[in-house]
């Protein structure tokens, strides 16, 4: 009896172990951190530094799932004019990092039908940040108005995050010539009020003039008094 039940028991035990492993693998794991993905590839040190300095790495991880990253290699950055990256302002570095990130998960096959220009994390101003991606089979071409490059390979994809290797840094007019913030208008100086001219004559001035005329003596009065005194004195002596 026991010998007959042993195969059944072993079969049930096998089925239990198999079902346990299957249930543990049924739920997809979370996608890797973007810097971890790039670090494992071993040739994106400069791009990793750019993402970290602009805090774009945290933004990418927060917006998962649904991100596509075009990652320039270290060789791509070395082909820039010497000192280019160091000469960029913080605003330009942020725009540069954002221009390499599309807030949508895109496969290689989807590049054949995607609507161009793509909107990147740099904003929806496609005149300043035009990213056109055209696929033809396994070949993918990228243009920005200043750069014409291709996708060399797929670094990572899991249905939520896609990372593609590119041999050139994506530059655009909006990165090289960022719009300066509008300056505050200079307040105008208030105009000086012109004195009001009254048609009526000044009362105080007129009064002072009139009073002087009414009470003032003629200028010749002292002379006349002196002459009169002299005449009276002469008359008194003659008597």
C-alpha cells in the first residue's frame, strides 16, 4: 500500500515546488535604477555624472515606468570641443540632460511609426529642442538640427525603461543659446508737476503795494521841511 502511494506523494511534492517557484516569478520586478543600468555597461561615466549633477537621475527613477533614454558614451563627450561641458551654465547642463530623455517607453520598432519631433524632458518647445527619431528596421537615425547620429545598440529594456547607446551628444539651439529670463521693467521717474499759473492777481502783493502808497511820504518832503525851517529862521532874525 505504501509503495503505491509513494509515487503519488512524490508527484504532489514536485507540483508544489514547481507552483511555488512559478508564483514567485509571476510578478515583474521593478526596473533597475538608471545609474545602475548605465554603470553596468561601463562606458557612460560622463553621462552618469551629468545626470547626477542635474538631479535628472532621480527624476527618471521617479517617473518610471515609461522612460526612454538616449545615452551618449564617454567617447561621444570626448568628441565635443574641449571645455564645452565645463563652460555650460547650470541651466544649459540641465537642458542637455533633459534633452536625452523622452517621457515615454519606446521600442526600436516603434521608432518607425513615432510622431516627430519627439517631446523630451527639456520641454515641448520643439523649435528650440527638436528631436527627430526615424527607424528603418533595426537602423535608427536621430537628428536635432545640429546633430545627425544613430542608435548604436540597446543598452537595456524591460518594458518600462529603455536605454539606447548613441555615439554623439545631442545638442540643440535651445541648449547652446538658452533664452535669458526677462528682466523686470525699470520704473519710470514721476514727472515734475509744473506750477499752476493763476489768472487772478495776487491779493497779498496788491495790498502791500497799496498800503505803501497810502501811508508813504514823497521823497522830497525832508528837503521841503528844511527849506521851510530856514525861511522861518531868516524872518525871525530880520525882525
